[in-house]
């Protein structure tokens, strides 16, 4: 009896969870776009830091190999690209609509 009642209650609650939400307003869309831009920039910063650390490890390996008398030739890789500080330009304001021409009476 308890499981049937619990199942019925969960079924009723699940119906409200699938209710359609209203569309986001312009401010919410702008905040979401800025959050997406921050996340993308954070990924670029992480990739830059990873590139720098790989360069340090490779330089240390080459130095150790040189001390040991091994002839190791480094592989050419592209330089690490610094993404710079995060700057989010606010979206450009929509151009104002031209006023309707006045009616001649």
C-alpha cells in the first residue's frame, strides 16, 4: 500500500516537473551569453597554462638528456598563445527604429 501511494505521489509530482517554462528575457539571455564567453575564455587560459607546463617539462627533459650525453632533437611545436585578460563587450544596442512619417491632414 505504501509503495503504491508513493508511486502515485511521485507520478503527480513528475508531471509538474515537465511543465513548460517561459522563454528567458533579454537580460537572462545576455547573462547566459556572458557566462558562455567566460567559460570559453577559461578554457583558453587552461590550454595556455597546460602549454607552458609542457614546454617546461620538455625543456627539463632536454637539459637532463644533454647532461647524460644523449643526442635528443626537440620536436618543433607552435608557441603558446596567451589569451590575455577576459574582456566581454556588451552586445551592441539595436539601432533605433525610424519614427513613422506624420500623416498629412
